[in-house]
């Protein structure tokens, strides 16, 4: 495990491990390229002749591979190393993207769109989540909450903020399809910074073992659920974390329109929510290191999301469609979504060094499954209970997550180890696990 140096840099002091700074920058640029079409690809394809159902199935197939790639990310890091795992993500992205944009979209060949867009979906989880595992190995325990907070800051900042702003400008300038082609440039630039310019070394003994050992490491991403039930709990909490984020866009704009808040206004509110979210990704990284990771996830993340999920629904009724009040409550909800950030520090601390990659794989799988759970809840319950009932279901899951998080107590031997590290100031060594 890495320790803070007595000569810590400014970056270390604000929570970014200085030896990984180019990796953070690379993830920001990569995710900007990866996410530039997320806000408009479905309506664009519908305008070109696809049905809404076809566009929805396309994004569902994309979500399937995101979940699979997220699960493989952690165990692949321990099997082949972080750089090779990230490079594998880049290769999947480029192959899928070239086929999707170059062959499928020009001919509107739907049978080709689905598999090529799905291949592309392996890209960012293998790239970004592998770097997150890298962070958990190479960051001092007392700095880890802030370090993962900065990770989610650059991840969300690239995916949901820079990508959207860039594409809104680029589409007007050069059009939709040329904008899609430019994503390759940003993805490659990000990969160069994160994989090549980033010179940090993570040495894992498992990489020198046989192919059978590497296969065993992959299976470890499943067997850890039985050996370490707390990791399974953390994975479920991670799914609940963003469930409402993927459910709300399917029904909340329609509900808000009934109170005079049009879809265009809602989109502006949604963008503001995620500006709040990326800021609080950093804040809750700091809060988690001070207030405790488990406490932060419980009270700010789970309980906060439960309260403001309900508030976001009832605010238009109470304030008669007041856009400012809805936006403020939405920003508080977005902030509480970020309250789960310390889960990325807490989960690997539940297990020994040899299982950190497997534990993070489960957490990353939870991040991928969010894409399914939110829409699935809408599909299953919306007709039966309506928007109000659905909001209570989502809030109920958050309150359940608060209870579950109380079981995520770090083992005493890991706590003692962390205290010993906290009292040790030495130069940052190359880590061998």
C-alpha cells in the first residue's frame, strides 16, 4: 500500500495522487469523447427512421455490455494489469465505433447497429473502471476517499458535462455524424495520457502466474460474493445508488409538464443537477475521509437520496410548478447521488489486498447494472402505481440501502493497518501486492 510522502505535492494535499494525475486527465478526455452522443443519439436515430422501441433496445444492448465490461474490469486488472485492461477498452471502443458510425448509421442497418454499438459499450468500463481499481491500489488509505471523489469528478465531468457541451457546439458546426467521428480523436488523446504519459507502476505478482491462475482470478469476481458477503451488499447498494438517475428521465419530464415545466426547461434543470453532482463528488470525497465512509454513504447518500427523491416529485405540487424551487431540490438530489462516492473507497477496504480487484469488479458491475434497474422499475411498475407510486418505490430502495450500508464495517485488522499507514510518512514506493 502506498503512503503519503512527507514532501506531498499540492495535488496530493487536495486529494489527487500526484503520481496518477495524468491518468485522471486521460479519463476526463476519454469520457468526453465516449459520452458526447449520449444526450442526442436516440432522438437523432428516431428522426432518421428508427422507431422509439428500436432506439430503446439499441441503448439496452449497449447497457448490457457496459455491465459486463464493468464486472470484468477489476479482475482483469489483477489478471493482466491496468494498462493492458485499459488498452483493451480502447480497442473495443474503436472497433465498435468505426463499425457503428462507418457502416451501420449511413445505411440505417439496424441489424448491424445493435451488435456494433454493443461492442462499443465494452470500451469505457474497461478503460475507466480499470483506472479506478488502479487508484484503490496506489492511494494511501487516508487519502482514498478524496482520490475516488476526484475520479468520479473527471468521469462524470467528461461523460455528462464536457461531452454534452462539446456536442451541442460541434453538431451546429459540422453536423451529427462528423461529430461522432471526432469522438475517436478525444478517446485516443485520453488513452495516450492515461496509459502512456501516466508513468505510475502497479506491480501485481498474480500477473507472473500461469493462464490457469489468471482464469482463477476471473472466477474470483464471482466467488468473492460467497466468501465476502459484505461485497455483495456493497454491490447492491451501488445498484440502488443511480437507479433513480436512469428511471427519472423516462417519466418525470411527462409528470412535470403537467405543472407547466416543459421538457426543454427540464433538460436545463437536468444539466444543472449534474453540475451539482460533479462538485459534490469532490466534496463528499473529503467528507468521507473526515466523517467516515460508511456514515457518509448512509446519511448523505442513501437517506439524502430517499428524501430528495420524494421532494423532487412533490415540489411542483407544493410550489405550483416553480422552476427555481424544482431546480434547487434537483441539485440537492444530484448532490446526494454523489454521497455514495465513498463506497468506492469503502468496498476494497472490506477485503484483503488480494481481493481488492474482485471487490471492485462487483462494485463496477453494480455501476453497470444501474442502467437496467432504473428503466426496469419503470417498465414493471409505472402502469400499476403511476409516477407517485414509482417515486415511493425508488425512495424505499434508498432507505433500504441506508440500512444495508450499516453492515459494511471495515474488519478490525484492516482498520489497524490503515492506522499504521496513517502514522507512517515515507516516499511513495512502487507497490507490489
